[in-house]
């Protein structure tokens, strides 16, 4: 709190020296927001927008993401205003689209992202986010088209690979999904969810050894994410998986039973 009060005092002085200093209003508004003074924050953000004539649209977007998006509906007028100020500003359409999605307006979100892509066809993120919405709407093929385009723009986009894997699974293409999860894990080997999902595919394909390796690594990386709250316990069970026999700890037993369904051969 003291740090924010000191920052506000600094911004006060900067504004006294230059009453048209838009960045000072913007930063002071962010400090007021952090302190919970919403009225003062909103007043400063509006002043920052008014003062920054040369890039008012960008300032509007920055102000809204900074403070107002915590209540998405209150951010919509900012994005409308940014588009009015600069109709060819792709980021404004993208931001409004994401806000509409948060409010449950998927059709409006798609419309805004369509326009954002027209204005900025080289943005991998916009294609990826539109693909996410299409997948939510049940358009798996359309989602794959968007994810593939995102990857053609940004080949190291791990999240686009995992998203495309989900779309391929929705269409019954487990082989293609497995390939995408493998590529995603090459780019981000610590993705516990991708490991878990690939493990499920391997288990369904009969590769129990590979599935167990993926599940084990996923548990090591993120036990709580996978529904485990304890790492430890007595290691004393032996499982027959494929042609091999593996020791596993009691804390992993239930999870592996659900995912791989091995046969308990020794108590």
C-alpha cells in the first residue's frame, strides 16, 4: 500500500509539471486501481485517453486491460471507443472479441476476430483464439483450419499444437492428436496436461508402457492439477503392463488404475 501511495505522489508531481502527460495519468490510474479506488482510477484512465491524441485507441485498449477488464462488461465501451477512434486497429477488435467471449457472446466474438484477422492476417494468436471458439461451438474442422494457420505463422506455438490435438480428438483422429501432443511436448516438455492426454491415447492404442511413462511424468510435474494431493506413501505394488512389470507407489495406484487399468499381480 505504501508503495502505491508513493507512486501516486510521484505521478501527482509529474502531472503538475505536465498536465498533458497521458502516461502519468494511466500509471496513476493503475495505482488507484490496485488500492481499490475505482472512481479515481476510472477518472485517470479517461484523462489518459483524452490527453493521448496521437494514439488514443492504443491508450484506450491499454487502460481497459489494465483495470477495467476485471468486470468485462465495463470494458466493452472502451473497445467500442478504440474502434471508433481507429477503425483499422486490429488489437481493438481482438480485445473486444475476447471480452465478448467472456460474456458468453460467441457469435460476437467470432465476428470481431474475423475482422481482426482481415486487419492483421499475420497474427498467430488471433487465429488460435478463433479456433478455440470454433471448437467450443462444435466446429472441429474449422478449428483445425485456424490452428493450422496459426502454426504456419508461428511454428513453435506449443498451445496451438495442443489445441489442434483437442480438435482432432473431437473428430476421432487420435493418431493425429497424438502427433500434435508429441510436437507440443517437444516445444514444452513440462506440459502435464499434454502428457496426460497423450498417455490416454497411448493406452487406448495398447502402448501401456508409453502411457505409464507419460502419466508418471505428468504426476511428477503437476500432482495437484491431476487430482493428487499427496506425493509419497508406501511403494509396494507391482503391476503387469504389457510384457513388463513395474513398481509403483500407493499414491499412484488409483490414478493409474483409472488411466491404464493394469492387472494387480502382487499385494
